[in-house]
């Protein structure tokens, strides 16, 4: 990995006077750079585009932006196949562009979090190219997971492990060995037993911290350390390679997911992050059960972990209450704050997902172009707005995904010939993939890409995007954009403690809780209007019905 100069001390933002605990109840906005804003008109979003649109985030009222990968990449997996961890993809800009973006963000009062992808590199990474040239048994290959194949001539993969994206997790190279890739073949897994790997990521952490980065989102945080004891273990069935199979193993013993020894990596990282003033933050993407997830969020490790149970919970009051209660308890046990998220770059947008029937196979639904079953966009948006106000009322950090403040739906009918997600090809066209939530944002109501850039967009935007554009919603009373702006402004004033008290005296299908700060949240998840308890209406996700009753799929904040 190339070592590059860092900015001078004079140009590094002085964050020493900032609240070191800012992250505990922050609102963080995920920017997927290639789909956010395109400054040079080539159809691909870039860092200068992000810089030009930072005023949108400041006006929205978020505390930080999380930047998905912007590193050099062939985009075999949307940038999560990294060629160089300490540089910027030339199509997205330069390190100077990154510095300018970070400086402008800090000027506007926004923190900057960057994505780190430590489980695997790109196959174009200098290390992997060196490994291919060096051959079996070399020190270069030991940075990755290379093994001989099985069968009479080594023609079979070393184990039955399966890729998350479909098919075997092993790829054969011309000299006969196989390398491990838990994701796409273009993403060879690193060997975290190798000290050179560990040392280089320490250097990468310091590189970005020295540039003024405020924190890191750690991709696939639970998969770094594998059990590479010979002979490697088969799992017995392909489906046991999936993350859902963790329950088949004693906690911490799966061959490559959520192993106990992964935590020594993050304890080592925390020493680096805490050496800065204020300490840098981190959040784990760890698809593991709650009691295991909290381990990544301990104060001496990453400090926070994404709560995917909340994202995966349907529009059901009892289920949501159970998940919220458990998530808050888990966070307290770790000494962290809870995290809440409804959408990101990997899932169907919640303005669509929340109105799909609970038993919907989303892969099949996407293959149908979003027609089987059909989705009512108005019903989806109403439910999404209610879900957002519920989420923003909860103690902890809320992570927003770009475009959700516009109410963007999933673009399910993308033609197959434009798909970029490797899932499409790797599954033999069985799973359409995640492109539908990555379609570039609409900023204006007209233009070749609705203001995304001077040219077109790398994924086609549907004509209906014009109605969702920032230009169409800004300053319009009742719009989703203005709902978000108002909610975030109010939230900043209302939040204090990190606890809530549930009310049990509510109709079935209604959630109601009081915050210790003197306000209340009520969400009606039923199909009929319900009476509101006493209190001053501060904000409602939809107009109240005649008589001041709370309509279906609506959330209201009340002052006590």
C-alpha cells in the first residue's frame, strides 16, 4: 500500500475543543459518493460534487457524513474492492479534493466518517498482484488466504465455503492454488494472522486520522479473523456459510464469522483512535446477534455497532418494541449508545420495503421489476415518514441514507443490461442485486440527470424522480425534505438523556414512549385512527385527522 504525505499540522482541523461524545446521539448521513453529486459531468459522482452539496447536509441538520468508499477501485463491488487504502479514485478526485471536502465539512460543523474495508482488498491491489507473481509458499501469498485444492489434481476448492454473493468462496489461479473470497472473486480476503496486514492497517488508520477524519465505519467487521488451522473445516452444507448460520456454532467458533479473536484487532485499533484529541469514533458493520454485536461496541474496541435487527423488523408494533427494548439494553451493557438505521446502500429503500408483504422474497420481487406484488408509493412514503419520526425519537445515533430525506423509493425496474452489482452475474441472474437503492440523487426537476451532474447518470433515473428532487421539495410545507429538516432541528433541542419509558396503556398496534427530556412519541401502526394522549403537538409525520386523532401509519411528537 502506497505511503503518501499527510497534510501539514496547520491544515489539519483542530478538533480538541469538540465534544468527544458527540457520536452518542448524533445523526449521521451516509453519502454513496458515486451517486451523490457529479461535479465534472462524467456521470459518476465525485468528491468535488460532495463538497458542492455539503450545504444541503448542513441545512438538513445532520451532525456528520459517512462517506462510502472513494478509494481507487475497478468497481467490481461498488468501491468495496479497494486498490489502495490511502488514495482517492482518480475518477472521484484527488487527496487534495478530499482535504478540501473535509475542511468544508468541518467549517459547516459536520464531522467526517470514512468507510474502511479491512476484510479484503481488490485483486488489483499491489499486494495481490505481488502474491500472484511470487507463487505458492511465498511471503507475499501469506498476506492472503491461499490453499491447495482437493481432488486428484487439486481441481476442487479447498472447502465447501460459499461466497456471500453466490457460488464457491474460492477462486483458482493458474498455478493451481486457490484463494479465499467471501465476496466477489475480485475481492481476495486478507490473512489477519499476518503481522504485515495488521501493521499496514494501523498505518491506514493514522493516515486518515492525521487528515482530520473524525471516525470510521468498519465494513464486515465480524469476518476479519478466520480459523486457518489445517485442515480447514468444511461446514457440511453450503447454507452454513451464510451469516445466518452463526446459530449452528457455539458463539465465537464459526470458521470465518464473528470469531472471538477478532476483538484483539479492534482493541489494538482503539489505542490508535484514542491517541487523538478528541478520540476518533468507529462503528462496526457486524451482522451478528445482539449479544455478540455489543462486543464490537465496547469502549475499548470500536465503540458502536450497527443495529440491523431494527432495519430487518417489519411494520409491527410488538416486534418493534421488542427490538427497541433489546437494542437499548444491549447498548447499555456495552457502555455504548444504540444505533438505528432504516436504509443503506445494501438494502431495498424503506419507503418501498415497509409496504411489501412480510413474506415477500425481495430477490423475486426485484426480478419482477417491482410488480409482483405491486407497491403503492403513497402508502410506502406515509409509512416511511412515520418510521423516520419513530427512529429519530429513540435514544442513540441515527444513520440516514442519502435520498431518504427526499422519500426516494426503490428503483426496482432497472433494465438488466444496466446492472452493476456483481451479485447479478455471480448468482447466474437469480438475484438482481442492490443497484435499485444506488440510483443517483435528483437535485433539480429538470436536466439530463435531474441536477446530479451536467451529463447523464451511471444508473438511469426514472422520470418520476423529478417530483422527489430537492428543488421540488425545498421550502414546501409538508414535503418529506421539510419534515426531515424540522425533525432534526427539533431533535437537537429535545434530546438529553439516553432512556425512554414505555406506556402500556395503549391500543394494540400503537407504540408510545416518554423521553426523560420531557416529550413523548406516539406511533400508530394500525389501519384506523386512534385518540392522542395529552400534550402539545410538536411534529407529526402526517396531518392529524378531524378531532385531532392520530391517523394510520403516523407518528407524532408531543411536548409534556
